[in-house]
C-alpha cells in the first residue's frame, strides 16, 4: 500500500509539474484565465487571410457499358485567400481557393487500358461563403470550427485516346466544407491558423457520365490572418 501511495504521489507531482510548465508557457503571453469570453472590442473589424496546404483527393469511378474508368490521384496542393469580418467570437468571410491533384493512374478495367504518370489531373477552383466560431482558451490561443458553402469550378482530365473519350471535362458544382483547427494570436492584428478541411462537391461528369463516388478532399493547411 505504501508503494502504491508513493507511486500515486509521484504521478501527481509529475502532472502538477506539467501543468505548471504549460501554464507558464501560455501565461507568459496570455495571463487571462481559461475560457475567458471573447472581448467584443478587440474582436470587431475586417481582416484578410491567405494560406495553403496539402490535399488528398479520393479516387473516382466513371462507368459505362463500354468502359469502366478508374482515376487515381496523387497527393496535391492548395492555396486560398479570404476577406472577412469578425464580431465577438464569430467570423464571416468570402474565400477563393485553388486545389490541384495530378493523375497517378487512369485504368479501364473493361478495355484493359492503363496510363500512368503525368496523364491528367483533378482541379478545383472554388468560391465559398464561410462562417467560423472561435473558442479562446486564454488571451491568444484557442480552437475554431467553421463551415461553408459555395460553388466549385472543377476540371477532370485524363489521357484516354484509346478509350474513345474526351481528355477533359469541366463541371460547375455545388460545394461545401467543414474546417476545425487551432489558432494563435501573435498580436492583436496577426493570427496563425492550423487546421483540417473536409471539402466536397456534387458528383462531376466525365464523358457525360457522372462519377459513382462523391468527390472528397482531405486537407491539412495553415493560414495567416491580418486584422485591418
């Protein structure tokens, strides 16, 4: 029993020590208590933002009686910019984004056609209206959750001359997204966001056949926001 008590005491001291170090790290910049409500005076005004990240696009299937085409994409990249207005814990913004995933493989399981390498792409240019809610843990660090809807200008391209299909197809699609993450205020004007974005659209067409899968892009990204 004494050994267990000693171990418990040691564990408690370690946890207290970790808590003290964490408090000092954040408290040096942000001495306010946890979960302090946002300051409306500090949180009002316009801002601009820009950032980028890495994007993973799911594979797509376009099936007909003559062809069963599978498009497998490489890991790609994204860039985006926004302008918005913050009020208290809320942020409202308009965002423009560009995403590109190169084509890794185009496979026709019916005709036996396979192409690899730089044979095409999936490209998205989106215009979104977003809303965010920020939760401050202290005076400069916290988490956010956001969502948005808008329009996406999509282009699917694959070298498929042997299949007798067009090489590319442009689509105008409804788009939506969810964006959780963390933020850190370096100053009252400059904030860094690190987050995840789930981006999806309605099904695109390729050779006039809708994809059998809903397009989904998983994104890990960073953004810098500047209050005007």
